[in-house]
C-alpha cells in the first residue's frame, strides 16, 4: 500500500519530502500507482545491471587484443635494442617484425573451427596460454633463432585471440549496443599499442641486452587476467543453441537483454537461424563454393579486413621511428617520444567511434575514416618527398601521421571487426570471421615485412604515396560493397545480403528487412 505524496528515493526507500501538508484526501490510497512505480524501479535496476554485465563481458573478452596491440607498439622500440644486442640484419628485422602477423593467420584459421568445437570463451583462454609461452621464450631468447620460435608461438596465440573476441562480443551483445561493444577489441589493441610505446620509453635507459627483454616480458601480464575472466564471463548463447543447450542459452540471454520479451524474441531468431542451416554440408565446403548471398558477405568481410591493413597502418605503427627519422628527428629518445604521440592519437580517437557507431552507423564512419586517411597519407608522402629535413617537415610528419592513425581509429579500425562479426550466418560465423582475420593478418605481415625494403627502393615518401592510392580505393570499396547494419539483429543482417539492392550499398531500414522475411 502507499499514500499520496509518499515517494521512493533512489534506494527504494520511502521519503516524505513532498508530503502535501494541509491538503484534502492526504491519506488517499494509491496501491496501483505504488505497484507501477515499484515495477518501473525494478525495470531500471535490471537495465543497469544488464548493461554493466554486458560491458564487463566485452572488456574481459577484449583482453587478448591488448597482447596484439602491445606487441605492435613495443616492437617499434624493442627492435632498436634487439638489433644492437643480437646484431641482426635489416632483413632479419623485417622478418622478426612481420612474421607475427603472417603466423597469426594459422591461429585465425584454426580459431574458427576450435571455437565451434570447444566454445568461444575457452578458445580465448587457449589463445592466452599459447601467447604466454611464446612471450616467455622471447624474453629469455639468447639468439635470433630462439627469438623467432617465441615470435611464432606468440603469433599463433594472437591469431586465435583477434579472431574470436569480436565474434563472442557480437553474439552476447544486445542489438542496440552491439556496434559499440564489438569495437572494444580495437580499443584494447590501441591501448596495447600505447602501453607498448610507454614501455619503450620507460625501459629505454636500461642496457641493450636487458631493455628489450623487459619490454617483451611485460606483455605476459594481460594474459594472466584473461585466466581470471574465464570464470566470470558466460558462453555465447548462439554457440549454446548450436550445441542444443537451449536452456543455458536462455539463461545467458536473460543476463544480457533488458526484458523477457526480447529474450524470447532473440532466442527464437537464433533457433530459427540454427535450424535453417544446412548441417549436412561441411562449413569449409560451403565457404569454398558459396551461394550468391554468402559470396557477397565474403567480399564485404574479407575485403574490408584487407583494406584495413594494406593502407599501411601497422607499418606506420611498427616503423614510426624510421618515418620520423626520415623527417629529420635524430635523437633516439625524441624518436620514441614522438611515437608515444602516435599511440595517444590512435587510442583517444577510437572513443569517438565508440560513441557514434550505433548512432550514425557503420558506413558514415567508414567514409570519414577512409577519406581522412587518404588525405593524411598523401600529405605525409609529399612532405617526405619534397621538403628538406627540418622543423617544418618534422612538425608536418608528426601531425599527419597522428592524423592518419586518428582517422583510422574513428572508422575502419573498429568498424571492420564489427562488420565481420555480424554479417555472417550463425553456423558459418566463426570460421568465416576467421577467414577475414586471415586476410587482415596476411596483409599486415606482408606490409610489415616489406616496408623497409620498399622504402629503401622508392623512399619512405614514395611508399606513403602508394598507401594513399590504396586508401582512395578503399573509399570506392565502402561505397559499393558495404551495406549499413546499424540497429539490426544478427539474424536480420543475414537477410540483407539476400537482397542485391542492399548489397549495392542502399540504406535498408528495418521495414525492408521485414519485407524480406515475408518473402
């Protein structure tokens, strides 16, 4: 029961601050109003609890991506000391830097099948264990050969991790926040890069023999937290449905969705998607001989992953000291300090993508990103080619390299992982996303392993002009091959690719999707 003027405070207790003294009917009973208020309060509590829970799951699932980011960032400085300590050649430097990305495609290829077999979250744990072993081997490596063994192991672990995190987050996230949450892995990559740069600067004062070993050893720490996370986060409800563990899937959905009706709606969609899959046809055979709709999905998913890397982002991060040296910076500590500015820019600007991706959509962010990157890469190339070394060329190089990574973080950096985790059918999602990750890591490795050689042949400025041309092509790719997926469930997105108009890049609203369902 309740009385007029008696209100609940923020803790569910009754207060008398607005009690209407002297008014008539001040003891009028309002049982129904009190009940409605209580229901609303419980609903708000559930919403807050659900959001915190899903946010926590996304954070824990993204920890593996810190490992990739840290490796990219720390290697840019560690390679200077490795060269001094182990006396490696320039070609060996390129191989050491690039081999992690090339080898990580093995983990990405195996990750899809592994996650289908043992589950999404345990695949993340497996990735962390492999990386820990590789990082430990690198830390104690007495020679280039042993260092390469550790690098290969770390690469396999990273391949597993970067492939599975976006898939897991997309599968547990509510539709309204899926874009923002699935961007978390990219945030953590950027955070890892920044930590790598800071580590370079912090340990650069140690001897050449010790400094790079400490830098690499620090990378083991994030994987320890992943082990704790495995006992906190749930399994993907979509994977549970594929295993016919429907009640467990319902329990997970109850924790990750804000109301019961939405839970049942999502569960029905997942069961329908799982039930319509051709379970007699092996996944890889389906991927190798795709239907027209699946072919469009593969073009979009693999294409956007490759464009993310062939525009030179990893080379920019790995070799930022070499780029700034070409602009005129000579002091080693100043070179490392300039790379910290790159890391800060890359990390800070991804917050814009997190805020906007579920508001303005994926495609507008991709346009802003790819056009901005094209401009920055062009200016860097012209600066390094035509201007003499000096304070102006240094300022322009730092400004537009930071601008390039900022535009990357605003769009194509996080959005490519969001797209590849949400466009594929449930039964194919893990392994198809793995193919996208393979394309990403292969392009990253090829760029990283060839950057120094190409730059020596055509200069650093010439290399950046090539990157700007490739970036311009990515704008056209986004226009032709990327549909908007904002505000649609994973099952509705699958239907978009059944319609050729949607694939051509037209803005398709939910009403259009409902029309497709009726067809």
